[in-house]
C-alpha cells in the first residue's frame, strides 16, 4: 500500500511540476502581451494629442485666412494689400520715409598704468 501511495505522490510531483512551469510560462506570455498593449495605447494617446494640437493650429490658420479673404473682397482691403506689398501711392500723394537715427555710443578708454606706477 505504501508503494502505491509513493507512486501516486511521485506521479503527482512529476505532473505538478511541469504544469506549474507551464502555468508560469503562460502567465509571462500574458504579462508581455499586456505590456505591449499598454505601450501601444500610450503611443496612440500621444499621437492623438499631437494630432489635436495640429488640428487646432490649422483651424486658427484657416480663420486667419478667411478673415484675410474677407478683407481682400473689399476695395479698401485690396488697396491696403497693394500698398503694403508694392510701395505704391495714389496720384497726388507723396511718400515720406522716416528713418530713425542710430544711437552712437562713445567709448571712453582709460590708459592702464602698470602696477608699480600706482605708488
């Protein structure tokens, strides 16, 4: 009877150990797959944030361009744009160019005396 129970224990041990190793390997596979999914999710969230920022910038640019188009649809807007880009004037007008004076600084240099002449 003792030998039968010893064989059963030995059989349980031989079956139990490989099953435990297999369970640990399967667990590691699942942990690795979960980690990869987490990394992909983090990357996707970062890409989404970047895309939303780009979309906001493009929408702001579109609003600026729409405002400029509206301005260019009026005669005054066309005139302002022509004057800004081509430096033209109407008949009877004169161009005045204001030039700022450059500030000049005078540097005062002092002659350095050798240390022995200080006494």
